[in-house]
């Protein structure tokens, strides 16, 4: 490679120091080695791996929450004997599984640099629609809420990706719209649609396999699928590209608009689906739930290490984030003497911590 | 996926003379609100040729490229690909048709890994249709090897230097099955060694009969690698023909629309031939500026009415010096005095109050506010002076803006036009206006003509000349040796973050500057011009010097993080080997760990 850099240097200088370097550039560039074929006998070259600090930072970003979660669980197990029981764990997990499914969709949206504020309302709407349709059987109880909530997601996505409107405003509007639709369907909450007892749909929310409630298993399966899609498919890579640099993604010819529409549709579907399963668990379409759920979901996603500006994140981080929120809530219930409102204070504290840590990470990045 | 490979060198130009046309634009027109960007422009690209596309900013190059690559749809005319009419609604469609592009500003995703960036949208899949990461990393590593990039493909892109990032973009563009590769100012962030790699890649594309559209402001590059040239001016097609039939002056005159004699009289740059009358009391003195890993003893004096050049290789601390003087970089040691009084605090506000203005190197990130108007951008720094009790006088703003728009010949549809819509040259003038309306005593210009077209370049250079003539002290930082030599009255040479010499009088010449840059020995006052024979030697050692610089920079960036000492130590150790070949090899190790010095 000596030749190459020599030629480069000479060529640059040659134009100014014509007299001095005459002759040299020609010979040098003629001798310049041709590009080696990939995998050819060019020989292995030192290829330094990511630096320790980078790996550490990446590790902290993806696994920091897990460390916090585990230490909270370990400490709590010693302090509160009632915490570390199997029953309590099942309770926490079932509680968490609904937020988890909603936060899964939110993760995809936030990775593209967007936000979906409508999920709380859509969650509630999904529940009411599922309960309303449940007398007709399992399939209608699932398909009706999925169709409606998917449609809301599609509307969000089209307005954001095709009309270029701000995600915040669009999804704020659909938050209001979905809530209104829900109230209209239930005569302003006066009518409660019930899920028939013992139906297959009710079983979906209340039954269990191998000791784990179906909602937990559903959430785990969805997260596994979500992780696979995000990390191992072109679609997943496109989401990171769209959030990391939308212009670059467009110029690279990636289907930016389609990716954006898809994540909002997925977010709507997941929120509606979570709402439906929740209705099955509660045996009725409860109208007053889901308020503020979008904020819990966003908090879980951000605590899980996904950058709120997009371009980086993981579904596993979100899973830990959701569990952390759920464990904190459970602990405060365990303490008993504490007002459960303090749960929000603690969650808020964690959120600030994570945002500070993210800021540190992104500042380090800039200085690199 | 076809990689650049060794093949017998083809005679230049033979392929293109009778080669079929791959891509043709016929009578293409494109309007934007208030502007006709392209007016009946035709352009033909033959298989295997490297076709230069030149013109001033605003000539329509970018628009034409965007039409060819599917970013814009033309309002009139048609595109033909291999003789068949095509219409690209999106960049994806142009790419699918075999037109691949690398942009001046690296258009990749910084947070994603190198390998993912290379393969975004066409990742290698396994049998389950899932991305096969081991294969992707191996293929990326093999591909990038051919471009002189030896970093771990799993590293996030943003951890690489700008030049390396550009090489990754190049690898991506070339590795798709392209028939046409469009390169828009590909070398603006490359180092000489990387430019050389780029040229080898272009030669290879030529052998593979792939056409290249090459946009650059750098004449040397055009004449070195391009077969034919198309000149655009004011959105119109001016000329297409073999580049060898035009000399530089003819080409420049076509781009500018000025007579050859006119251009010749003005010289290559816009600077006047005469020096300036310099007052002997310095307005700005910097003594022994030190900042860990970046500056190591920079001293200079700047007098009213002179243009002081600041020369040095990449990573020598040029931009850092300018930033330190402007209070934008805190110092560990050293002193900056303005008119004899030390700058109390190092903050940009304090420096501005003291009369120092900095035109930063990175116009887009550190200069303009693209969404604000020309007027708002110009008065931004002067707002404190234009306001009484926090209320800004619009009338005074307008007066100021009018004066500067006229004086600097800023071409905008109105003072209310957004700066982001202007050409690079006009953006730079807006920035100059911003600082000039503060009536500074010292103007620090960091690469003032980078990335702007020939005409605007000459205008900016002439303006610098004029300003110095009016008694302003100007510090000119430039990597363009020609600009430095023609523009500066004196040149202070930096190496490894320290002042190593000064060129005055007769010695403000390209030869002397090169010798000074290349010199390894403790720098004598470089008042003697190196004889030609010595210069050849010097050129040879320049390579090593550059490597040492690179090592130093990488070292600086790396050791900033204590955890990374292993890599850094390795880099230093190898870099210290004096044997030239080994040093160069070490440079590759270094490059792998290279960080953007800025």
C-alpha cells in the first residue's frame, strides 16, 4: 500500500510543485496496485473490533435496564417475602403483558422517529369492540377490534407518511377520535358489553398453559416475532434507517413511506389486540381504561433504551422497561402504607435517569 | 455485487468514443417556485465513460442529477435509459434501473453499522428469509477492503472519519448492479490517499463499461479522470465535448460566461496580485495555545490589513486554532490578546465582543440556520446591537441587510427567502455578511471557499482581499494550497497542533509551503526556498509526515477515552516505526481507528 499513498501524495503535490515532482506521479500511479478482489488472496488485515468503550456504551444502552430490573427484583425478594412468590410473579406478568404488547408497537414507531399517542384510546376501543362482538364467537371478537384499530393505525400512517403531517398531532387527534368512538358505542359508558362466560374468547384472557396465563404467552410470542422482524428482516433495518436518517433512507431507495405506514398500522393492531385480550380477561369491555397508557408505553420504550429521536432501540429493552414499571408498581402495592400514586413518581424518576444517560451517550457520540 | 477487480488497463477514452448511449436526457425542464432550474437541457452518457458535469452553483447540476436519479420529476422533456423512455417517480426506481448515486454529504445512517449501511435494502438472506449477519459482515469486509477501508464492519458508521464514511458510501453505490454511477462532489471530504482510491475505483468502473457522471469543482480531478464534459450555466446546456479539447481557461470561461481574456487577467483565484499595506502593531496575538490532544503550542500575530494564511495538513490543528481564537474551544494553556488586552473568558460571546468573528468550516452545521430568511440569518449575531430594551428595530435590520446584500452581491429572490434554498456560495456570503455587520477587527475564515462554485469562489476571494485592504485583519484557513499562496500575505504553518514555521515575502509560494508542510526537521524559519531536488525528497517524506499526523489524531481521539488505550498504544507503536512502508501500513491500522478530528 506504500505505493498508493505515495502516489496520492505525489499527485496532490505535483500540480503545485510541478518542477519538483515531475515524472514521479506517472510512474507511481501506473504501479498502483489494483483493487483486490473480495475474499481473494489479499490476505487478512488487522480489522480492529469495536473499541471497549463503544461496546460498553452499547451494552449499557441495551442491558442497563435489565441490570436495574434484576437488582430491584433481588433486593425486593429479600425485603418483602410476599414479593418473591410465584403467585405474585404471575400477577405482575399478566398485568405487564398488556402494556408490553402496546409498548411493542410503540417501540417500532419510536424507532422510525415517530410517536403514537393514540394507543391508550385504541386499547380501550379494542376492548369494547371485542366485548361487543364476543357473543358471535372467538373470531369476530378478535377480527372486529383488529380491523377497526388497524384502520385507525392506517389513517395515522397515511396522514403522517403520505401527507407529511406531524405524528404528534395526527395521533393526538386519533386519541381523541378513538375515545369518542368508544363513548358513542357504549352510550357514554352507560352500556357495558359483557364477554359470555366460558366462551373460547374469555378463555383466551383467563386461561393458562404450563402455569402461565395466555396473555403472558401471547406477549412473549409477539415480542419474539417483533425482535426477529426488527433485527433480522429488511423491513426492520429500514425502520432503523428511517429513524436514523430519513433523507438518507429515501435516497438509498428504501420504502420510507411504506415503512412508516406499516409501523402505525402495527401499533394500532397491537394496541387493539392487547385491548381485546384485556377485555377477555376482565369479561367485559371497560370504557375507562387506557387513559394515559400511551405515556406508560412511551416511558417503557425510552427506559428500555430506545432513542426517542429514533434510529436506535430494541424490543428486548422495551420488555425490560415494561417489567421494571410493573415491578415498581407491584412493590409500592406491597409496601401498602405508601400511596400507590407514588408509583408514578418512581417511574418518572427512572425516566429522567434514562434520558440523562441517553444524553450522555449521544454526547459521547458527538465528541467521537 | 461485482467488486472492483484487477484487469488489464484499458486505453482511456477508447471505450467511450463509439460506445452506446446508456442514459440520455432530452430537452429536460424543471421549474421551482420562482426559478427555472433547468431549461431544455440535454445530456448524453455513453457506456464506460467518465463524464464531467460542471457549472456554477445554480447552473442546474444538482437539479439535473436529481432528475437523473429519480429525486425530482422533470416538468418537460424525457429520460431514456438504453434508448427506452423511463420515468422515475422515486430514487428507488432509478436505483432499480441501475442508476446509483453518491452524494456530497454522506447519505448514510450514522447510528447503523458499516455493514448494515452497505447492504441496507438488499441484505443477504438465509433460507428462512432472515438476514444472514455473518455473511453480511464477511461480504462487507471483503468489499470495503477494495476501497482501502479496513474497519470492523460492525462498527457504527458515525464512529468513522468523514472520509472513511464517504468511502463506505462509494462502496455501497458501486456494489449494487449499477450501469451508471453518479458522483456529486465525491472528493470534498476525502484525503489525498482516499481520492487516489476513488480514482482507481473509477478506472475499474470504466473497464467494466459502467458510466460515471462526475461532478466536482476541482479542475485537477476533472482533467485527470474525465473523458467528456458537459457545461451548464443558468439552467441551460452550454457545451458537451471531449475534455481534452478544452483548456482550463476555456472551461472556466464557459462556466462563468465570461471571456477568456477576462478570466486570464484575473488569475486563477479571485485574489489581487498585490499584497496589502500592513500596520505593524498586531491586533491579535496568540501565545502558545495548548489544548490536550489538539493544540500544542500555537503562536501567531495578526496585523490589521493583512491576510494571514494558516497552513497545515489534515489534523494539524488549523480549524482548532481558529476555533480557539474565536473562543469556541476552551484552552488548557496559552493566551489570546486582542489589541493588547487579554481575552478574559473563552466564550464565543466574549470573543465577538472583543471584535473577533469566525466563519466556521462546516457551513451547514455551524453557520446557517436554513429555515430562517436571509435577513434573519444576517442580523442574527448583531441582534444585541440592533435592539433597545430587547426590542429589535426592523427598519435598522432592513437597512443593514440591504447594504450587505448589495455589497456582497447575495443572490436571493428577496431578503425573506430562506437561506436553505440558496446555493452554497450565497449561503457563505450570507454568513460573511452576518459577521461583517458586527464590524469586527479580526475575521477568522475557516475554509471560506470549500464546496462553492468557481464564480462565487472568486467573488469571496476578491472580497477577502478587499476587506483586508480596508484594514481588517484576516486569518485564512485553507486546505487549498493555491488559495493560501495567492490569498495570504504571510503563512503560518502548523504541524501536530503547533506552529512550526512562517513563510513571508518571496517565500509565500507553493513550493515553499509544500516544503514547510513536508519538513520533518525542527522547522527552521522557512525563509529559504527549498531547491527542486530537495522538494522531491520532501514530497516523499510528506507521506510519512501525514501518517504521523493521522496517528497523532487518532491517538488524541482514542486516548480521550481511557478504556481504549490498547488500540491507541498499538497505533502509536506501529506509527513510530520509521521505515516508510511500515508506517503506511500502520496508517491503515490507524485509519481503522480513525476518528473525525473535528
